[in-house]
């Protein structure tokens, strides 16, 4: 009789342990999907009074790193009486698409005016919504179909370190930086040593007489930058070694912080290009 009782007790203990294990597994939170497996969201259509602003996003580029999505793009803040252009960078759980319809927009609200705002996105096929914070760098002019450049390079999905927001052209006055660097084509890589970039640009120098020169450039800086997002904007710069090195002013998205990056340039033969890549 005693062996039977012992056997029953052992079976009962194992059964209860298995039930407890199943309960624990069932109650554990579902791990997030890896970034590269997620479909991008679209603009949420159900009105939300907590998001009273409207933004139209022209361009969005993103890539995945572990369980986060990061990227950059361009857009306009649609005020009732004016339109404000901005560049943006982001890192969020779910990526999102640009507005396909010229009249479409994302619902938004200020997170930290005028440097950060949040947009309301929704999964395709349902209205399960997400919130993503955009770090802004304001443009002097709004974006239009005629005055916006297309980013021809995307964002890596296999970064070797967590994402660092890229930087954009500083739009404020800086008379000590008289040279205009219009970046036509820019690429960058990011690793533990910082940002490494290269590309082509036009360089406009005001003295002794205005001149435009086509150049190639390279850099190694803490933060990187890319193609100018509008046809008529540029990075402000000054010579540190005339003809060879420039110090460029960079606007950090999400704040009023300004950074600097020293780039190496080499002149290219022939006439400079007349516009930005389509």
C-alpha cells in the first residue's frame, strides 16, 4: 500500500508542477517582434483629440536594430495659417510610411515644442495604434514637390551599435561660416568609433568673388549627416585648411544643440551639377 501512496504523491506533485509551469509561461509577456519582421504602420484615421496637430510626411527611411526601428525623413507641420518644413529622426518600436496622398496627414502633438513631436500611427488592416516620437530640425522653407530632394540611401538593418540620430543643415545665422556646402549625395556608416561618411557636393565660396565648385568629401565625426533634403538649402561651413578641410555646422534634431564636423574635400574637374539628384 505504501509504494502506491508514494507513487500517487509523486505523480500529483509532478502534475501540479507542470500546471504551474504552464501558468507561468502563459502569463509571461509576449516578447516583442524583431524589427526586421515588422510591417510599417500608416496614419491612424480615427480622430483622437489628444493629437490636435497635423503633419504631412514626404519621406521616411528606416532600418531595424534588435527590437527597435530607427530612421529619418522630411515633413511639413500643417498649421491653420502657415506650413512649417522640418527634417526628423526617430527610434521607435514600429516604423511607419510616408503619406501617400498629398492631402493626407498624421495626427500629432507636441512632446517638446518646437523640437519634438509625437505622431499617431496604426497597423495596416486594423486601428491598433502606436505612438512614435520624432526629433525635429526645422527648415527655413516648407517642403513642396518642386523643392524636396529624395534620399537615395536607406538605413542599415545591422548596425554594430545602437542608433544615433544623424544631423541636418543648421538654418540659423552664422556669419563666421560663410561657405555654403550643398550635399548632393551622402552616405554614412556607424560603428564604435563614430560616424564615417562620404559623398559629393557643391561648394559656394563668397570671396574674393562668388564661385561654385564640385567636390567630393569624407569625414569621421561623432555624429554624421547626409544629403540636403531641399534643393535650395545647404550646410554652413568655413575653411580650417583652405582648399582641403572644412568645419561644417550641424543641427542636432530634437533640441537647439549645434554640433560641428570637420570634413576633407577634394575638387572635381568640370562644371558643378545644376541640381540635386531626382
